[in-house]
C-alpha cells in the first residue's frame, strides 16, 4: 500500500501528464476553491451509460494506454 505522499505525487504526476502542468494546477485550485462532493459527482457522471458500455470503453482505453506508473512497488 502506498503512503499518502506517494499517492499525492503519483496523482499529480498523472494530472500533469494528462493535462500539462498549468491545467493540472488549475484543476487542483478549482477543487480546493469550490465545495465538491465527489460521491454526488460520481453518481451522476455516467448516468446515461450502461455498465456494459462503460466496461467496453474502459477495456478499449486500457488497451491503448501505456502502463506507466502502475507497476507494483518492489
């Protein structure tokens, strides 16, 4: 299991890789500035999608995305 610091570092690294450093920082600031209920957001995120469709999309993305940063810790 990773420490909180390791999770933060990997999470921010993933954001920077996906969004670039400026947009990643803006994303973090937006989360800190506004009250945000992750559970409520998550429950409505894919409300119009079936589990099967989401699963197929996730599998397709996984096949095309390199497995960086997901190796088990040694």
